C-alpha cells in the first residue's frame, strides 16, 4: 500500500503497479484510492503490517507498507509452507477490512 499527498491509499502489486494494471504509472479509472478514518491509523497499520514493513516520511507518518517480503511471499515457498503464509497474509487483509474507510471514487 502507498499513501499519496492527500493521505489516500492505493494498493499495489509486487511490481508496484496499481492492482488491476501492469504499468506502474497507470492511475486510470479502475484504480481505487481509499482513506482510512478513525484514530491512530498509522499505529494500527504498523501493527497490521509489522514494524519492519513500514516506510515513514520525514514527519514520521507511514507513506508505504508491505504485507510480505520475498521470504514470506506465499508463492515463493514450497507447498508445506504456503498454507501458513497464505493464512498470515489473509489475516492481514481481514484486519484491513475491519478498518473504517471513506472511498474517494
């Protein structure tokens, strides 16, 4: 996920392209930005993604976060580990779905 200057988030794939696109600069009509509402959103996101997967700006706000790296990518592992890694990944998605959002489009 990456935050823009307006504080809205976009979801990106492994190649840093918006979901549903294969081009990094493609922010066309199908691209969805969301804005989380509520208190302590950065703290909640940091907990969801785990501290080492958060990148902060000079003001200390999270500007980008990752849900897995090459070592915890379920598709890069053998079948015996894939199930537990997918479970971890889907728990992250489930926690994100519980947050209150304000769609921008």
